[in-house]
């Protein structure tokens, strides 16, 4: 039987602080798509915090520890900024 991991995912710079995850989305559809809705709960169950971030938004690079590219559907229209 496989159980929950004993060690939760945490930040390297602040042990014990939750890992901060950016779920990269399309600026035209900044929320999570129906098949991505469970991601925030899945990350939370592992001790991480996750939220959708439209890829063109100005975000402090230090605000997240990990970026998961999910639905940046318009990236090919603006390849250089992407």
C-alpha cells in the first residue's frame, strides 16, 4: 500500500515554508480550465500552494518557486515575450 509521503514539499530558502507554484495560463482565460481545477488541491495536499498566473502578467520572479506551464494558448502569437 502506498501512503502519503512523510516529507512535504518545502522551499529551500525557508525550510518549513510551503513551495509556491505558479500555474501558467492564457491571459484571455486567466483562471484554471476544468481539467486543471484539481491541481491547486493536489499541490495543497502535498503542502504546496498553487495559483493560476496569466503568462503576460508582471509577477515578481521571487514570488514563486516553481512554474507549471498549463494553458498559455496564445504563446505562438508572441513568441519573444513568451
